[in-house]
C-alpha cells in the first residue's frame, strides 16, 4: 500500500553522502534481515529476488531492474531511484 504525504510538510531530498559510494551489493543477491548502506547500484538486476526485513540507507538506485521482486517489510531511507524498473 502506498503511503501519501499527509503531514503537509514538503518531502526532503535524500541525504546521500557527497563522497564516492561503494559500487554494487556486497553479495550477488539481497538477503533477509540485511542492512545495506551508502551504495551505488547501477544497471543491477534484482529481478525475482525475495527477502524480508531488508533496510536500504543512502542508496542510489540507477537503472536497476526489480521485476517480480518481493521485499516484505522493507525500509528505504535517504535513497534515490532513477529510471528503475519496479
């Protein structure tokens, strides 16, 4: 379910470090109960992955494919999605 901004406060831009981010995931796939931070994912294929209780913090998702991906109870903080297939 999509949650809309009903507070009346403007949505802030993500707080992503200006220093170079580490490229790619540390593993080949996303794992349940994992915490991922300060990464740049570009042209990654996360298609058909399944994971629960995953946190993404300060991640740049650029042209990432997430077709048929199911992340249950996912938390995304200070991240940006650009031209991604969700």
